[in-house]
C-alpha cells in the first residue's frame, strides 16, 4: 500500500493533471492530496490543504478525524478577565484553570467568553509535555493508566480525574493522551505533572460543534463608550446614522470586517501581524488600546 501511494504521487507529478482519490484512510488523504474534502454522512465538512485541516479544523468532527491518535477533548467554560481568559474544567473542577491570552480569542464572539456557554477544548497529544519538575501556568495533574511504546516515542494514556475510580466498563469523561520521548521512569498509577501548550489548542461550541475561533471572523467586537446619544470610539465622538444605539450592548460595538477600510479615515493603527489566507490577507492591528482585524492587500 505504501508503494502504491508513492507510485500514484509520482504519476500525479508527471501527468500534471487533476486526480480525484476517494479513501477512508486519512494517511492516504493527507499524503496524496493537495486539496482534501472531509465528508460526514455525505455532507462536506471542510475543503482545505492537508496542513490547514490539521492546524485549523473548522469543527470538532474534522479535528477528531484528522490525526492519530485522536485529539484530546474536554468540556470547559471560558471566562474573560481583564488581562487573560480562564479555561474552567467542567468535569474535573479540582484541576487548575488554564490561562489564555486575550489575543488568542480575539476572533471569538463575546457570548462564548462570559463563563456560561458550554465549550469543547481540544488539543493533540504533541501539544502536551510531561517532563519532570513542571510548574507555573497551564500545568495539570495526570493519573497514568497505561503506555504504548512505539520505539522512538511513547504514548502516555492517563486521566485528569486523578481521584476517579478505575475499572473495566467505567468510561471517564477526562481521558488524555500525551506523546513523550520515553516513559520517564513512570509506571501505571503514578500522578505526574503535564503542561498544555495553550498556543496549540482548539475551541468548539458544544452545541454546534463549530470552532469559535474561525480563521477569518465575520465581525470585530470593540469596546466603546455610550453616553448622551454619543458613541466614543478611538478617542473620537461619533455615531454613524447606520448604527442604532439600541444595537450597542454593554459598551461594545460589533463591526463587520467589510466595514473597515485601510488607508481611509483619520484613525492611526499599528500592524501587529499579518495572516495569509487563500483568498485574503488578514491583519491584526492596534489603534489606541484596541486590537482588531482588518483585510489588507
């Protein structure tokens, strides 16, 4: 089968024409495809490059389907604070909360960050490290269940519910898989420290199972001041006729990205980073103390 994949790949390069290859084997799809269509029950879930499917899955199904072993999933809630966002575990409340930067969820709608919505947290086994003497933020306790030794690496199977009862037929809500270079001298039953790389996590709405941090958001949600029928934004007082004051809630305004123009107006903004997408480029900019996204050429 490996030889067949190699031959098809070489044939594709030589003929320089479009191939359509249908498979249930994700390894074949990822290694042969330049564009991959992921389907579920006959419905297209995502069409993208293999790397984007792995790095930016559009929903929980794609995230769990691509990658071996499967992505770790946990039920959580998100609570936005002034200088960070807390990730609160729903099924293992004795674990310390994870801390995300506010910038990492800048594309998410505010309704997901008030601590009430059910969110699914996902991360791959390589996004967790289990070296000795770990401390600080984003470190959790893991009770080891068993190992899979693969020669050059070891998969550590464990549970975040370190006080839960083990036994056949008892399914945990908080299993975790960690990819490590070795067993590090541990045995089943040990409780170890593990650090989660929060820069590599994925967040999905528990109800729709869609990502809450899309690659390209529809709107920027910016803090503003509303008083006496006036809207203060970027240090200027204005209220465009197209914006009804009753649509402004809790001191924020939601602006479609298409409503923002680069090179026009009197607001100076600093470009912090630029993301390149297949059809558009997206820039994270800062004006005064506000960060938001705009389309750039």
